[in-house]
């Protein structure tokens, strides 16, 4: 049998991306230098990335990209960068860097749960796929260097818009065949071509992503500075480091925070400022391109965006009422009152709901203190996701919109069997193959969720941790949907460390499958893809 896939071309281009991953590693290296934490960990990782990437590039010196090679390349790239991205955790935790003989160059980190390779891979995959689930037993600068934590946040920012989309934007060798790569990787049913050249489209998306990230960093740190000038603690904890860290992980809908209590560690005004940026991160970035090019009406004319805002508003209102009336709380958490406090209940409900729907995963309070009605509302919200072309995960708004419209069409044609009524989106009739594709995706998503939950229960039976149904289901929904926190054991102030290594590896695969939106992975499992 002759393979129809030029796997050498795919592997060679994976090597190109891995080699260039050494460039962003310069950023945490500079952070380490600034804080006097040394550079050894990142120098070692950069050397490994360059050597491995260069070696893989030699597999096929003149690669040619087709649709089949694009699927394989994208799928392998996400695993390859996650493996390389996990090296700093292993190196720092085990002190095995190339420069360990020079202590003043070594990154100072204490004993860490990330030193184990499985945990490091979990954390790295969670970072690049912007899931935000963590296995860090202790999130603090006493245990982890600022440089290492900044790398953790940076992986999310790199993965947010898509590391392959970034590669298409800046690497000329990927401009040919870039459309196949972006179709295989970009989040959503299909990427909107904004400019005649796909590399220009990739650059336009990344420019919008970079610009909004910079704006959020400036606003967050500006609050801190303004508070100091006025003598009023507007954002006392929001240092420049924290502003950069949260700018990276908000726009990526990632949710990693260098603070153990996530965004709960910051003032109410900081939480309110982050909300619109999470909403922006869950919006189709192509709409921002139109806004920046003098056509802001495209944003509000977009039917998916209006539906997205409507869902956020309705669910936030329901949750606000539950919290304000105390119906959604099991007990009153420490700190300012939520029940009976209009501002506090609206803020926490809106923040948490937006965070979960957009799959950001931040927490403004521990929603383990909420009762089952509020938590099941959040569990359902985990399945919604952001808009197509956003950095959000899960099923996505546009798919739900098409499902609802086709459901209404079915009701209509049952009453009027002679009628021919296509499903329309934004005034445009959708191809029936696209509608069937959305149904297939949603069904497959649910099947994977159920099968993975069953596998997790079997693993729990074998390995013994006491985990209930809601905890297991939320862990699977959270990792498959690239959300981050779940409930109780895997709540926003807890972590995934109690799971066995086999369960963590299952979740690593789920995060990978979820980020690639299922089909590119399953295409690789079909014989029709490989055979001649």
C-alpha cells in the first residue's frame, strides 16, 4: 500500500515550528535576568528546541504542503510544542540544566509538582491549548520563579490565536499551503479570509490579538499607577508583572494566573475591567479587523455576536438572582457579602459566567461555595463556548445557533411538508453539508465527553481517589472544552493533581482533541486518509 500522505513534509514543518519556539523562550529568560533568577533553564530549553527542530527539518529539506499534510502537521505540532514547552518545568524542578554547574545562572525554584514529566506535559498542553487546568500544588513565587510562571502564562498567549496561525503569519516557508494549515487549526467551523493572501490574514488576526492584549495590560497597570497617585488602592496587587501575566491569559481565554486565588486576589474594579476583555476574547477576531478598518457596524450586524451577547446577558442575570437571593449559595464565603449585595452578586455572576462561557477559566470567587443549581448552570455553560474565530473553546456559539435554526426549520417543514426552507445565518443560506457537519461535530463532542467520563470512572475504580459524579463530569467537560476549572476537587482554587497519571494523560489527549476541534484528529484515524 502506498501512503498518500507525505509524512516527511509534515514532520519537517513541525521541526520548523519547534525550532522557532526558541524565540519566545527569550521572554521568560529576560524576566529571569531582571529578577536575578538566572537563565539556565531557558537556555537549555532553547538549545533543545533548536537541535530537535533542526533535526526534524532535515527529514524533508523541500517539503510541499497539501491538505493531508496540513492535518498531520497541525496535529503533530500541538503535541511537539507541548512536549518542548514542558521542558522548563522538568529542568527547573530537577535541576538538570546545561548550566547547573553555575548556580548563579540557574533558575531558583523549589520542589515542584511540575518536575514530574507527566505533570509537566499536562501543564504545558493546558497552557498551549489555553485550557487553564493546572497540576501545580502550590502557585507562589516562593515555590516557582517569576520567569517560570511567566513562561506558563506565555504558552497560553502563544496558543490563543493559534501557534500554527502565528507560524503562517511570520514564516515564509509556511505561506504556501497556509490556508490548509489555518483551516485545520483555527478555532471555529472555518476561518474567514480577510485579505487576498492567507499570510496577510494570519498577520491581521495576530495584530488585532496583540493590540487588544497591549490595551488590557496598559489599563490594568494604569489602575495600579492611578491608585498610587490618588492614594486610593484601586488595584494594589496589579503590578506590571501581574498586568502582563493577566493580559496574556485573558486574551488567550487561558486563565492561568500567578496568583493562587486567581482574580479573586484583585480588587473589584480589576475584575470589572477584565470582564469586557474576556468577552472580546470570545468574539470572532475577524470582526475586530473590520472595526479597525472603519466598519464598526459589522460587529453589531453579526448575528453570532448578537446571540453570544444575549446568552451572556441572560445567563448572567439568572446567576445574579441566584446569588443575590442566596438561592445559589451553600454557605457564605469569607470576605464581603454576596447575597443581598447588588454590585457584588452581579459582579461575581457576570465574571464567572463570562469566564466559563468564553472558556477563560478565571475565578473571582470560589464557586465551590455555590449550590448545585448554580453549579449545574455553570456546567451547562461549559459546553457553549465562544464565537467562531475566537480564542474560546467548547462547542462554539455559531454551532448552537445553526442547531437552533435547523431545529426551527424542522418544526416548520413538519407543518408545511411541501416547503423548501434552507437554514439561514446572517441572511445567507447555509450549505446543507455545513449543517450536517455541525450536527456531526456536536454529536461527536457529546460522545467523546461520555466515553471519556466512563474511562475516567474506570480509572478512578482502579486507582482509588474518591471523586463524585459532578467532579468527574466537570473535569472531563473542562479539559475537552479547554475551560480550566471544574467543581469541588477541581474547583477554581484547587487543581488536577489528585488524578492518577493515566487520568492526566487522558485529559492531555482531551485538551489536544478539544483545541483542534475533533475532526482534524479523527481524520488521522481513518484509513481513507492514509491509503492510496
